[in-house]
């Protein structure tokens, strides 16, 4: 066979399996070996450029992946992704902060999972996905600061609804919502005040032990005052055994967890016994570990021991362990010396409180409750395990009220408040002269005007609207009434309503602690429930991309039939 001259190398390296394919056009411009060379479109090949040593990876001898983070044509970083960390490079150097420390972000990604990490960037935010981890966003908040945050999904996606999967099998499996598992409402008939003639305390505490990992965002206390005690401060502290002779005597120890507190103006609370409930919202949620004892610590250090006091109510009849109610001497901001409960009469009574929790790193506020899996005979059905923590559930119920209507011949509310989601109509009837206003209230933030209509016996309304937000109510109000009976109605087209919850803990295989994200706590058992598609139980999307300003997730390994969301 005649030698074929090679006049071009821009086909690059060719497989040995093409040695006999001289009929292929690329054959005459390819090489069997083209090592350390770069083929150019012009036909020639040139030696590859050299490499420059920039910096050693954090863990010598361990795999690390380099990912480009390109903000624009002039600002670009390289991200070193290693075992549980990210570091950053810019301008040929390791990125340092203003204190000349290396910029590093902690991550959940283990070494073996890094090659499967998927990323997509828009502007100064990079979306990250992996089938074992919740989707996250890597954000550049300034040239020297990067943050990695979990993306919180509160409206789905969900799997196929339980009653639609296989009705012959799944119709017998129901979900039922229950009340707040942390609610320790007191018995009103057994109220006592924990103080006597020798009461000299400006610090009080009550201990609690969560049954699952949770984040406490607020505490409600039943209080009243004597005099003007000043600012009331509430915090949560860790505990320890305070008396070696009595292991049940557990007292607060150390400082406020994460230095987080909540305050209330004690001079404005009621001075009437038995007091009233007051909510203390923390500046950020406080993480509490399951089966660990913590203390709610309340103090009013600006008050006086004799005349300016905050009284925290307790339940005399509650069966409590020794040391549930604790008092401390007068102390400053560092705290008092806690007294052995054996030294005072009311130590065994439980201070009244309610805990309210959050469930995600973003601090979304939820109303706590429980969810039970049961059959039609109300017998518990095993379903939950620890991998369900963090999972969304959507429970669907038939609406009990679909119309709010009324008739007036005076000023006032003609259509009472009604929960609205989806399509609804707003209509008026009759010959009337007045002003009628349609109002909207979202998340109990207060009523706002949607539209105002003025009639002079010459008009009626027929309006169709779609409400897409959750936790919204509508009502209609008449003002400036002049004449004629006015009839009006707000009618919902959708006869079903949904409640979305997130599992925050598991108390048994059939009972989960949940946070209600939207909708009402309807305690009727329902077979119309859907489990969230993404969770530690079901896995997470392994890829992400953007199309026409929409973010698309896909690649669910556990649910191949539902590949994209």
C-alpha cells in the first residue's frame, strides 16, 4: 500500500480500529498518537502550553474537583470542591478574605460523591444537585464571600396522589393531622403562682426535652406582673445535673444558646391574675437535639425583688419530675445561682409554656402538629422512618364551606371571611345605592382592599378571579349605604382544599411530627394524600438546568417515570 502523506493534523487522534478506513475523509488528517499537542483548525499542531503551580489542595493526596464559577467576562473564579469543603481561586491565587484567611465554605458533599455533583450557574448564583443531597445554591455575596444554602421547597413537587396510584390497595391507607405535640396547655382550675412572701427571684426556668430534632422559633408564656419589671428576656440554655445527691435536679448551665434571645416590654403585660399568653419570637431559630434536656430561661433583671416582678404561671396539678420549676437568686446578665428545688415548696409544678418550631435552614415559620398513618378502622399503619424527616406531604380534603353570602340594608360586612384558593366568583344582586368593597387578608397580615365599587341603583357585579397564594381569606364590606337591599356572594369553584406539611420528626412508625406550611389543621383522616418527590427516603434530583427563565430539575433515580420538575 502506498504511503499517504499527512498534510493536516486537525482530525486529532484516530482509533486503531480505523487503520483500514482510508476511504474516510478524516483518515488523511488524523494521527495514531498526538501526545502533548493541540491540533489547530488550520491543519497544523502545536505543543500544548505548560501548567503553572498555583496552590496545593487542602488534603494532600486526596481527590478534589475544580469547577469554574464565571460571573462575567472579566470576573471568574475556580472552585476547589473536596471532602466536605469548597475553596476558591481568583486571578491565579487562592482567594483570601479581608483578614488574609483562606475563603472556605463547609459542604455536605463527601469525597466519593463529588464526581457526580451537577452544577448550573446564572449570574453570581450556582445551583448544585446530587441524588443523595438536597439541592443547594452557591452564592457570591461580595468578591470575598461565598455562601452555600439549602433551597427550601414549600409547594412540592409531589408523587402521584395515594388514592390514584392503585385505588384497590391504597384507598385503605389514610393520613390524619393532629394537634401541637409540644403544647403543654395548663389546667385552668389548678393555677397557682410560684412565689411566696420570701420570693426574691428575678430569674426562673422550666426544662423540656424534645422527642425529635427540632428548631424552636418562638415560646409562649402565661404571665402577669406586679409593678414595672422592665424588659423580659427569654432564652434557651443547655442543662446539667445541679446536685450530685439528686440526679433529678437539672439546672440551666452556660450561656444562651447561640447568644439568641427574645424580649418583651414587661411594663405592658397585664397586671391581672391569672395572666395572659405572650409570645417571644427568637431572632433566629434555636436547634434542639432529640432526647436532650434544655431549659427555657426567663428573667427581668431590671425589676426589683419586692415590688416589680414578673409572675410566670404554673400548673399545680401536673405530674412533673422534681426540678421542672426552678428559681434563681437575683442575678445580672450572667445569671443567678440556681436553688435546689427541695428548698422551696413549689418546685414540682410545671411552668406553663408552648414551643413553636421551624424546620428548615431558611427559617420558614410553621405551625406544629402531628400526622398519623392509619387504616379505615383507625388502626395505626407502619409507614414512617427516620429518612422521612424533611419530607413534604400534601393532604387534600373536601371543603366544608364553598360560599359566603349575605344581604344588608345598612353598613357592615355582607360576606363573612372565607378561605380562598383557586378560582372564585364575586357577585352582587339587587337595586342598591352604596359602596361595596372586596377585601383580602393573607397570612393574617390584615385586610387590604382588592376593589371598591359604588352603585346608585344602576349596577351589579360579576367578577371571576384566581387566587394562587396560600392562607388567603376574602370578605365583602358595605359602606355609605343609601338605599335598597344589597345581596352579595363569594363562591369558590374548587370544592377541595389542601394542606401542605413538612415532617420534622418521627415519634413512631405510624406517627410523625409535622410543621404545617400552608392550609388548615383539618383533623379528618384522608386517603387523598401525596408524598413529596424529593427526600432522603426517595432521593433528590441529580441534574438541573434553565430554559426560558425556568429552573428544571431531573434525573430522579428512584422515580424514573417522573424525570423532570
